[in-house]
């Protein structure tokens, strides 16, 4: 197994952040949060038999401070004046909202770390050090996995719904760009990358979560099931990437085969285009962090991890950023052409099992490593929807890995139907 290379410039930023964090972390006043640390604010519902919803705390709720995972905003930001637009349907249906979930500060860390509120505990982790929960929607994934909410909303800029879903063994849906309004959501890159999506333990509840984001979605989902009740006739393009653990590729292949899809291996040239889109997407995301939060670059109370993310984005802003944006249209065209030949593209969501949270100075390198392990940001750059769902993993020290299915624009219902077929096949084979 090959680990993704860590750029030298990024190593410098991370190492500097590690040293500063090591020096000053003892001065931080950490709030006393108990249990799995999934929530920044938790209001357990007293109602039974009703769908419950958890909200990532970079999404505004009227009358509640939106912390975006930041100690500084907790202490200095006023309560939100109104709900984010994405909560409108849930409010109309009087869905109980059980809390605001933890995230990495300003949603910048794919590990899901939060130095101040505490890092949510991955419920699948065994042994020590613990496995990362994935981020940045770490609290949303843990809340769902631990049964504290049936559905959670997360945001996905470079994989922040799918990665924690993969780490915690649940389902996560990244929606088509601009399908769901981002009004009232703390941004990273709302033009090119940011989306909102639902997370749940299974496909059916993920569909119900999607129905809280888009009116009439359950009717679309029912129509997709009627159109494709079985896997036969569904063509899936299988993308193989260098550096993926062989056991994870095998688990994904077994899940696809057991489901009965028609599997087509995608070309090496498409793989090369994917890898370039991954580099470009990470560049654009880094610049987005700097553009969205540069005003906090010298603010006391913002973590060094976050500040280094801003510095990295600033260093990319220039020719590297312009070139990445210039290649975006070509990547979108390549993905669109491939999805004219197959119905979905399949690959692992993560190339390995979730890394462990090491307890020495290497801990900060996990975020850099995660950027190499996650197979997610090219989908954000293209704007397409994608679904992450758990599949069994044997003899790997972790019980599951995650299958990612990528579809055409606005194909969320068809994606969830394909996920339903995978779930059913895996249940039959157990």
C-alpha cells in the first residue's frame, strides 16, 4: 500500500502549527463536554416515533450562536437572526431538532479534529489511539452512528459529508451543487465546491433526510425504485486508484458483484484526469478557506491548525489557483462524457481504513494525510452528486469500508436507489 505524498510546502505549514499548538494548547480552556462529543449544543427530543434531526454547527438556527466549531465565535458572535434556508422544510414539518453538532473549526479539517470542543469519538474505533471520526462533519456522523439523531445535515466542500460517513460506518449524500440553498451557512467556497447533504444509518433514512432538503424528494425516490427495481441493467464504471489498500478494493468489488451491477472498468486516462481534479479541488478548497476567513488570520482564539490552513490557501492564490480553475471545465466535461457511457461511477470513499489519532507531534499530519486518502473532492469540483455507504471489510482491523457512487447532476434519487440495491444485496449475503 502506498501512502499519498505530502507536499513539502504543506509539511512546513503543518509542522509550524504543531509546534505552536504544542506550546500553547495547555492554556486553552476546554468546555466540559461529556459522552461522544458529537454535539456542541444538545436538546434530546422527548417525542418518540418521530424523525429527529441534528444540524452541523456551521448552519444557522434562529436564536442560537453558530460557532462553526470556533471558540472565538462562541464567545463573540451574536445568535443567528433567522434559520438557514435549508431548515425551512424541517421547520414547516415541525421535525424535532436535537442539537448542533461538532465540526472542525470553520470546517477545515478532514480528520474531524476540534481542539476546543473536543473531537467526536468514532463509535467503530477499537483500541488506542482511537480512529479519526472524519471531517469536517464529524459530530453529525457520530450523532447518527450513536443513535442520537436519525438524520443529520452536514456540509460537503471536499468530502465533509462522505468522509465522516465512511469513517463511522453510515450513509452520506453529497448533493448536486446549487441544488440546496447555502444561505445562512458558513462558507468555504460557495461558488465552486460547497454543498449541503443528509447523513443517516441507512439509505431509507438518508432519503427521508433528503426530503427535508428538497420538497417532493420521496416521490422522486419512489419513481427511481420503480424505474430500476433490480440491479441488472445498471452499468457501473469501476474506477481503480493507485495507493488504495487491496482489501478495500476487494470489499468494494465484492459489494458491486453481489448486487449484480454490470461493471465496466474505467480507463487509465480517466484515472489520470481524476487525480489532476483531486489536486485542483484541494487547491481551490485551500484558497476558499483563506478567502472566507482571512479576517481571522491574526485573531486570538482561532486555532493554529485553522490559521495554517489560511496561510496555505494564501500561498496557493495565484498561478496555481488560476490554473486549477482553468482546468475545471475540462474535468466537468470528462466526467459528463464518462457518465454518458455508464449510469454510475464506483470507487472506495477512502483508500485505507480511518487513521488512528497518534498522540505525539505527528497528530497534525493526519489532516494532510486525509487529503490524500479521501476520494471525494473531484466530485465537488464537477458539481455532481455522490453517495457514500458502508460495505463489510474483512481482516483489516476495522469492520467496514465505504463504497462511493457518483451520478449525473440531479440524480440523487437514482443514486439512493442504487445504494438501496447494494444494501439489500449485502443483507442477503450475510
